[in-house]
C-alpha cells in the first residue's frame, strides 16, 4: 500500500504527466487542418513535428542538471509554466514561423517533465516499479485522451481553440503544484549524500549505455506511432460521415488505450523475476505487430497497432526503473535527463525520417521503419542482459 506521501507524489506526477502528453498531441491532432492552412506536405509536416519532439528531447538534458541542482518540484513548475506560454503563442499564431516558435517552446518545456517526475517517483516510492506503472498509465491516458480531446474540439471549433484549452489545463495543474504539494517533505537529488557514479570495467557504464540505446530505439517506435497514425487512420479508415481528421484522432486514441494496458502490465512485470527478459519479448512483439500493420489493411490495422502500442508501452516502467537503479541518488536527475533526451530526441527523428518515407514510398511503409527500430531494441536488450543487468533490474529499494 502507498503511504500518504507516496500517494501525493503519484497524484502530482500523474497529473503533470497527463497534461504534458495530452498537450504534445495537439500538433498531430491538428495535422490535417494545419497542413491545409499553411500549405504543408507530409515531409514539411514531419519537420514541424520533428521540431516539437526534438525540443521534447533536448529540454530533458538541462532538466536533469536542474533537478539535481534546484530540485524536481521547482523544475516541474518551470515545465508547466513554459507549456502554458507555448500553447498561448500557438493559439494566437498567424504565421508558420510563429507556429514553429510556439510548438518548439511547448516541446522544450515539456522536455523538463520526465527527469523531474521520474526522479520524484524513484526517490520517494518504496516500490518504484509499481509507481512507474501508475505514472505511465497517466501518460498513456494523456496520449489517448489527447486524441479524443482533439477529435472533440476540432469537430466543433478550430485548432487555436485546442491549443488554448491546453493552456487552461496547464494553469490548473500549476495551481495544484503550487498549492497542494509545495510543503511536502520529499527526497530530492540536491539534498542527497554526495557520491560518484560506479564505473567498474565492463560494468555499470556499459549497462547505462545499452539501456540508453534501448530507450532511443523504442522511443523512435513510440513516436512514429504518435505522429503518423492519426494521418494513416484518417486516410485509410471510413465510418459514416466522420471527417478524416476526426476519425483519425478517434482511431489513434483507441490505439493508444493499448498503451494504458501496457503501462499497467509493465509496472507488475518490473517487480517480477528477469523483467529484462520480458522486455526483449515485448520489443519483438512490437516488431511483429509493425510488420502486421503494414500488410493487414483496413480496420485490422487499428487492432494490430493497438497491440503494438501495448507492447512498446509495457517496456517503459521496466527501463525507467532500471535507470533509477543504475544511477546514484545524487545523480539520478542527470540519469533521467539523459534517458529522456535520447528517448525523445532520437525518437523525434521519426518525424523527419518517417515523413521522408511516407512522402517518397507511401504512408503505410512507416510501419516497416518502426519494425526495424523495434527489432534493434530487442537486440540491445539481449546485449544488456549479457552484462548481468537482470540482477540490477530485480533489485529492490527499501
């Protein structure tokens, strides 16, 4: 059972995680309308998506140092404040350049979240694997609801209203941060005892490197689903009189509900024996699903993509918990900053690379690209297990 402090940490991080991921889907949700208004092709839209999600990754690097220097809660307030400002800029943008500035700021601000949120969980929950699962569920619900919210708002209003909504939701979350948890006594990296990162030959440093490789590759697969599936479903699925942008967002929301199941199961897998073995099978399952999605066609593609989302998302509590166990308490913020940077930074390349593939070979071939990165992730996990990382992943903190 969670104690009072642990419940409040989960409430804080879950609420922030939800709004960050939901807001990040405002751009993909508005893809059809933005492409029409600003005259963008698939490749140019991919570059715009690359900008926001690259900012998502790059923002994590300074966030890791900020967390270790000023604390996770202060970094979290900067995250939500920047997200509010970026959303307001986008909502009032009248040119492509202003739009790019706004979504770029949203990405950079959102990038501050994961190092701060994950550090709070890793440092303050006794059973961090289960906590990572609850935290991940909130993010997955944010992803899924982001598509549903996008479909609902765009059915009755324009894309500026969608971004304005997220500015308002950010204000609510920021108010809760300031009023509900500011006085909590929490473990923070900047107050932890000093220590050095373990660097025994062939040991911890190699494990961290391989864990980062896994995060980068699965981040690419995850981001490719988020960026291109609303477009794919909007073009290839038909239901009644629903427009492409509305149906595409609804279908993508259903797909990402698979991520909720994945995060929930991943939290339990983290606390089982040899969770990395399970992670390798999940990565292979994601690869198989991507191949199936390429050739299935029709509504079967939605079913298979939902399975792929569940597989990819199930690995996240496992890898997030592993990073926290590999890093000393004093450097945990930097560890999560680097992990988030490679996960979202490399993952953001799915926008430009996937956009090039879609523009030149067809949108359906993005599935093949995601199959390759998922297979490479499975290989990286196998190499990680060869270093003895199973023992680290199974360790418990009191």
